[in-house]
C-alpha cells in the first residue's frame, strides 16, 4: 500500500489530522494497535478551546458539538471558604466548550467513515522506518501477516507510550520532565453537576475540581497521594472529602449518585524536543504531557495538528518545505506557554508536601490578587480560553 501521510494513532489528534488532510485532497492512512471500541471506551478531558472547536468545524465534524456541547463563559476559583468567578467572556470575548473527548472522538470517527478514510485498527507491532531518509515507510502485522505502507511523511499521534517517539534515537531527543508528588482521584457519575460552571478549589486538605460532561453527568476530582488505592475510596468517602474542600454553598447543594468510573491519575509535565525528525512528526501526547489543571492536553494536541496540517498543505499545494521546516519551532512555542500555564495552575491550587502554613497563605494571597486584579484575571482568562495559533 502507498499513501502520502501515514498517521500512527487513532485518538483525537490522529483523527483530526487525517480528516483535515482528506478534506484537502491529501491521502492518508491511520493505524492503531488497539480496537475502535477500546479507544471509545477511554475517559479523557472535556474542556475545549474555541480554536479546537474551530478545527472540528474545519474538519466537517463539528455539528454535534454545537448541538450538545456546553459553552462556558467562566469558572470559579474557590479558596478561604469563598467562591470567586473568573469571567472568561467578559475578560477575553471568548468562552470554552465542555464536551467529552469520547464524544469528540466518536464524531471524528463517524466523519472519517462517512468520507471513506482508511483506518486500520488492531494493527500489531506498528513500526516507522527510514524517516531520516527520503523514502519512509511503516510496517505492521495484521491477521498473522506483516504488511507495509510506503509514504511521504509519518505523523506520530500515538500518545506518550506510543512507538513514534520511542523510534527516535535517544541522542536526538531532549527531554524536559517534572513529576508531581500527588495524583487526582476522579469519578464519573450520572448526576446533575453541583455548579453550572467548573469549580477549582484550593483547600488545606488538598485540591478539588468539580467538572461535568453534560447537564446530567458530573466529573469530580480530589487531590490524593500517589500511592493511594481506589479500594480505599468508596463513593461515600469520596463525596464526604469533596464536600470538605468546597465552600459551604456548594457542599450543601451537592447531589450524589453511584460512580460508574473511578481512577487515580498521576500528574506530570513532559516535553520532548524537537517535534520533527526528518519525515517523522510528533503531535499531541507523543511529544508533550501537561497536568490537567489547566485543561490544555487535548487542546495542545489540536494546536499541533493545526500547525502540522498547514505545513503539509503548503508542501503539497505550493511545493514549499518552509512549513514543515518550521513545524517543531512553531508548535513548541505554544506548547511551552501551555506547559507554563498548567504548571502555574497546579502550583497555585495544590497542597504540596512542603507547602505548610506559610505556603498555604502565599497561595491564598496569590489567589486573592488574581480575583481582585483585572490585569491578573485577564492574563489567567487569556491562557485558559487558549492563546492564538
């Protein structure tokens, strides 16, 4: 088989890139080692920047998000027993959209099937080859047979644990990483959210987040030790702890229901530089990870796709390599700004082992400054709604 762009990974970034390329008449094939059902079963983020929604529209997969997504014009910072709203729309003229990543992935899969795009699932031992030369190709195993796809370029959209970055010689990579000394214990429940907008809570007992996926599905988190066990957190204990970390008005208003998903996620900041190696490009979690505090993970993947798609369109449409030559530098400039914002939100809102009473007071002073300074609130809002591409 031959195609112009072989895309490794059928998550949101791979599917979005594939659809944008297909719409522009650029042939591509998507490969993934797992099944379609497995991908759709993964629970992920759900706060989307306007730029991400715009890319879905550009791909022709945005109809449902405009019908069912929840536009949010603000969010709350809760600390010192009080609730303070950050007016995103009033400060920036923009809002964010709450829409589950699973639904977004489903929309992109449906669009790809409707337009005849080729996606190969349960492809074992996917391996990129010769991407430092002029004739790259990808091999994989399917139904007991080793197969080959020749291509012009390879897009590694296969996540942090994927093969794309691992195929790059270690000497060609520079890794930047910070591992945080806590995790997030999260649940999903079919219950009305405690608030119509997200609540980020700083509390001496630890961070908490009240989020949602719809008007009837809530996503709640509390900070927990990295070595904690899910078995130690029955639903009643989780809700009791969440209430302790919220202002009284929210704690008293909370309606509970049995959780149908519960997990503990570690937090890290990770960046691999560069994001291009000859004819192999990294995008999304294959190149960078951010803690979820700033709601940037999926949105950063989308911005990578924007830069990569524009570069490939320029290459095929104008016979210019300027875009692909600049891809890594352009993408990383935005990546590092989002990494900084996610780190700052994490540092501001969480209880670290060495925070202590002094550190807690510093956090509260910083939060108080943020909510009472128009300049500081605007800077926070600009980063939260998403910096321009």
